[in-house]
């Protein structure tokens, strides 16, 4: 088996592992006796992936998953507690990982920033940077409008999420934290795996750091799925060593594995649910 095929098989396996363990995690965080099945949590997480992919600042993710919880028979308070606790755990693990990567890979990051800064203001890249900044402004405005139209429960602050987390048993929190770390590791590993066949052309330590930054900066960027900034980062960061054609292919593949599969699954399951509800309504009379 050649390395390229093996890399794609491993990347696909990482996506499946991530989907499975995130479904396991959200089941663990649902309080009370009405806990959704494993497939129901896979489904509601997929709804969230699809909604996050197309809404500014990923604001549609939690509302979509909340609706998935309600369709699974989970009450509103339990759903809000689970989503709030998950958000708090995510940020704790992300901050811990950020510190860990800064300590172990900080040199790569400093060198990368120094190398990228002149390129961002070069004549070739500056017009694209201005386009990205314009996208950011439009997306930030849309996010502000979007947030204002949602119920208060969907605009939870981190303080409220932390409050949900504090009321949980320590064993539950630690278990969910370990699962979150495993999920994060699987997602971060996708880019290094895709680049493994050309590992002699890149700095793999820097690739790990770049993978983390490209994935989790999307939580802070206003455009849907970090659109614009992620593409610019790929172009400026990888094109000098890999070439433009290979970077375009890499970006498309990485987007498929980190975004397309989850969002596509969510759209498919949602459409199937709509068709099933329609058939049930038509058969009812």
C-alpha cells in the first residue's frame, strides 16, 4: 500500500473516531435519566456541524444541536446544561493545549509569524488580505444580527457554561475532558497525516502547530468556518515549500476531512428526517 493511500485511510479513520468520541462525550454530559442513544448524539452533532459550517462565527451550531436534543426527547434544561458544560470543557482543553504547544512548539510559531508577516503585505498577497478583512467585517455584522435574533439560551456566556460545569460530578467532568482531548488530537492529526507523504518538504513540528491554529482559530473568526483566513493561511504558509497546485489540493482535502464529511452527514441526516416526517404525515390521515 503506497503512502498516499495510507494517509487518506488514516485521515478518514481519524474523522470517524472524532465523530464517535464526540457523540460519546455529549451523552456523558446529559444530566438526568433521558439520555439520547449513541446514534441520536451522532445525528445531533452532525446537525451542529452542518449549521456551524454555514453560519458566521459558528453561531448556528448550538441551536441546531439543541433542536436535535429536543427531537431525541431530552428536555430543555438538560440540553442547555450539556451544551454549556461541553463549551466550558472545550475552552479549558483548548487553552491548555495552546499553552502546551506554545511551550513545545513556540519556536516554530515565532519563525512562522516572522516568515509570513512580510508576505501578507507583499503586492501579490495584500489584495487578498484586504478581501479577507472585508469578509470579516461583513461576517462580524451578520454575526451581530444573528446573535440578536436568537433566544437568550443560545447566547450563553462562558461564565454560564462554567456554572453548568461546576454543578457536575468531578468524574463526569474528567471523563469528558479526556474525551475532548482525544477528539482534539484526532482533528489536529489530520493535516500532519495528509502531509506525511511529503514530510521531507515541510517541518512536521510546524505543521502540528499550524493544524491546531487553523482548526481552533475558527472559533474566534467571524466568517463561516474561518473562510478566507484559512485559505490565506494555507496559501502563505505552505505554498513556498509545496507549490501552489499541491497546496490547493491539500486545502480541498483538509476541508473535506475536517468540515465536508461532518457537514455533509448533518445535511443528509436532516433531509432524511424531513422526508421521514413528511411520509409519516401523509400516511397519518
